[in-house]
């Protein structure tokens, strides 16, 4: 059974999506086994058990934060829980002030250096002074979270995200890793991936509330001190990253051969259809090159659709719409394709073909659920909208031969 990563957002592919959902479990088996053996031999609780035990403390702190508006009290409530959270993950909570190159300073709650003294990881806590569901990266440092009342300390006036991008990762000796903690989330950043804004986001409410063992194990394995900056050996996260790249290359090789086979099947099916319908003239016509290009274009359409459906954060397809997901998406068609066909009518039907063509048409021409005159003072229910994508890729005139099939 694959690891359940509900509550863990793999934004902009920190690791490949397929790796996290299908391969990660196998790569983490050894560390889970080591945890279990250590518990049996030395009576040391497994890290994910320590994390799971924080559920009651987490929701108690959330209840206090919902009522408290004083920023000093909010900082105290959140910090008390964060200290327990770091302990469960193998870190020590100790607030210090770190100077940046522009005379600003930021508070960090844990710093671990490499053997040569260069910083390996900084853990930074941020506080939402309004008590809203804010992205930790969009928050600002608060004066009251600094460990000293020194009035000479300069606090950055920009968001945490901008401080990380321009100042922390811009240092002459920047940390490789940053863990950002708010009252509801943890975010893992790798400097080598940050130029693409790739990150792992952990929703503490979802992870702790569900108490799913595999989710807790994955969370702990990805955030634990021993996984990021072990005393000896290669960090687990680097091993996972290497395996993710290797698997992505293997998938690319498999995709190349599968794509070639799909083009051949599609082209042969078109020829079969033409021969069964003699009113469509094909004899004596040099159509091999054109049909090959059209089949290739058709497959690229599908690949593009699979990509944007797998990346709902891009916001192009209305993936929040149940009507789209259940009625038009490739994901739904993929589920149908797995159903075994038992009758001649179903085996020779055109439902998948017509559904895919409908989806191609939706992308090229777009879909507006109502005319403008009907939109005023109304709201769209049970529908969706797609902006037209006037690309040569989806232009029907570019697949004139396949359109007749």
C-alpha cells in the first residue's frame, strides 16, 4: 500500500509527483525498519510516534490562538508548541538572532552547521498577528519574536519569502536548508531548488488530525534532523532526490517507447477506418508523412492535458469543478479505460474517442457557462469555465486526416 501523503503538498515538484506517490514508500522502508529496531532494542520511541503524540497539544494551542489577539501572547502560545514539535523531529529549540548582509537581523529557533562551520539548516518561526489562514511565506517578522529588546536591531520590512530569496539565500555562506514553521504549517526549502520556488508544505492540522500512520511516517522522515543533516553519511533527502531523478529518467525512457507504440496504433487505426469506408479516398495519396505528424500532434495534446490536470495549482483547468472532473477530465476517462469490455458494441464503440475530441474542443474554443447578459446578478452553480487556448497544438485544422476518423 502506497504512502498516504494527504496534508503534504509537493509544490512545483520538489520531488516528482509520481515518485512521491508510488516510489517513496520503498525508499523509506529501511529507515522505518531502523526506527522499529531501535524502539525494540533501546526502548526509544519511533519519531512518528512522538509526532502523533502531539495531536492533543496542537489542537489545544489552536483553540487558544483562535481566542487570543495579543501578539505577545500568541507568540508564547505558538512557541510552546513549536518547541515540542522540534523535539519530536530531533532538533533543539533555541531562539537566536542572525545578522544578514544588509544590517537587518532575523530570529531563528535552530541553527545546525556543517563540520566546516558553514550553516547547513536554519529553522525559522513566523507568527500570524491576525489569526488568519495565511501562507507563512507571506508573513512578516514581528518585533516581539526577537529574543532581545535591543532597539538597535533592524527588522526586515519585507515578507519572509523576499527575505529568504534576496537575503538569506543571498548570503556569502547561506544555509542549504530552511524549515519555516507557522501555527498551522511547516515548509521545507532547499536552496538548490528555490529558484523554481519548489517546496514541500506540511499542513499540521490535516496530518495530526487524521492520525494516518503512513502520513506521520513520511512527514517525520522528510523533516527529521537525521534525514536532513545527519552526523555522518549522506542525508536521506539527498538520496531521495537522487532516486527521484533516476526514476524520472527511467519514466522518460519508458514514455519514449510508449509514445512510439501509441503513434503506430493510432495511425494504423486511422488506416483501418479509411479502408472500411471506401468513400474516403486514400489510394495513390502520399499521406504517410502527414498522418504521422497528426498522430504525433494528437499524442502531444494528450501529454499536455495530463500535465495540466496533474498541476491544478496552475489554475488553467477548472479542476475544483466536480462537473469537469467527473464529466470531462482525462482522469475520469483513464478510470473508464480500466473497465473490462465484454460486448461487441462496447469493444467497437466510440465513447473514448468522442470524449477526448470534446475535451480538445473545450481547450481550443474555451467554454463559457453563460452569456454575459445572463451573468449579471447571478452565480454559476454546477458548471465551469475554460478560457480558449488558441494554440496550433489544438487547432482542428492541423489534424484534418484524423478528424475524419
